[in-house]
């Protein structure tokens, strides 16, 4: 039995440590990595998550517009002219997958690209490296921000041409010369690579530029097995976003390795191992929705379902 003095001391410690004491039973009212919450985190079907994310985006858009109108007189007093209409932020919708992958192991380093049916909503600056003059003219007309051959490589090597593009395409004939600036392009993630389809022949380079500028998304598994991609803009609407998500998840299933798994222990088989560990859907400035894994797994009977679908 504890003495009354000991109980009083414990109550004092509890009061300064955010702990509740009820009949000598101590209940923590805080959550930390060492003391996680015992209540399970709610999960949402993919359809409900998309609706929830878009609802949050709409609420934030209304707040920004209201704040813009509220400070209108203050801007006029400061001499700031509102010549243009208020342009609200079109937030990007992102899908995060935590896969049961270890990229350090052979065959588990996922990397590639695909074209989304409704695009990404983001304008991509593309550079093209080719030695053919006609190809340079064609890709420039197709939307390439910068195009050239040895002269462009030398300009980047000397620092005269800034690397202000998000993607770089190249024809096979100029790849040996690109080794001069590999240390410049590589760390920025724009070195042309066969795996992501950024090395194309002259006959296909024009179409590749159009795909990159219009709606091609690249993905790559990080060290912890997670993949994060921008799946579209909030202005797309629910139906278009779900179409993009379906296309991307089908791609993830198609490129699933035959053998996968984290950790040092060798498993007898990957047939019973989980491929999808966790998944989240979020927007640029919003919170994330923890997704129900059965609704994002193409092999599941509940793939792409919503609450309404399961109730019917």
C-alpha cells in the first residue's frame, strides 16, 4: 500500500507532467512517438478521401477570397491598385504510397513514368539534347523550353545556361557527350534515363516532348519504399482525379516486383506479403487522409470504391 504522502508526491509530479490520476491509476493525456495513441487511426475509401480533400480545398479558397476582400480598403490606402481579379491558389492533389519495398535490394527499385489521362495540370519546362538541326526546330515548336546539341552542353558546363527545367530529353546519338554535365544534371534528377522514357530516337522525340509537357508524371521509390506523386489539380474535379488515381495505381500493380519485402530476414515467399503498407491523399495546404488499402489495391474487390458503393 502506498502512503498518503507518496500519493501526494505522485499527484504533484502528474500535475506538471500532464498526467491524470484517478484512484491511484495514472492515465497519460499526451501522445508521442514513445507513447502512441491506442485508438486506431480512421481510414477512408479513396472516393471519400477525394471528396474530403476537395472540400478542404474549397473552404481554404473561400477564406483566401474573403481575406482578400477584407483588406481591400487597406491596400487602397497604401496605394496598391487592384487592377486584376483575385487569383486563388489551385492546390495540387498528392498521392503518397508506402510500399513494402527496399530499393537497396535487387529488383525492388521502382522508377518510371506514365501519362495520366487528364494530365497533371502543371506546366513542365523541358530541355532537349540532340545533334540534329531539324529535330531541334521540331521540338522547339512542340513546346520545349530549350533545345540544342554540343553548344547547349558547353553552355551548361560553363554555367552560361541555367538548369531551370524540370525534365530533360535526349536522342541516343548525343548521350556520350552528356557525360560532361552528368554531375550537373544528375543531382537535379534531370539526367536522361531509359527507365523513365527520356531517351528517345529522332522519330519519337517530338511526341515525347508533348507527353512530358502535357501530362506525364514520373515516380521513384525512396529509401523507405514510399512514392509520392502529384496526381492532378483541385480544379480537375472528383471524377478526373479518380481517373488519374486509377491509372497510377494500375501502373503500380503492373510494375510490382515478383519478390519484395523490407528487412534483413529472407522470407520464404512474397505471395502472402503485403505490397501496400499505408497510403495517404493530401493537398498542398491541407491535412492528409489515411486511405483504406482495400480501395487502392487493384487486386481487391473493393478497388476504387466509396462508402456509397459499399452500402449499396
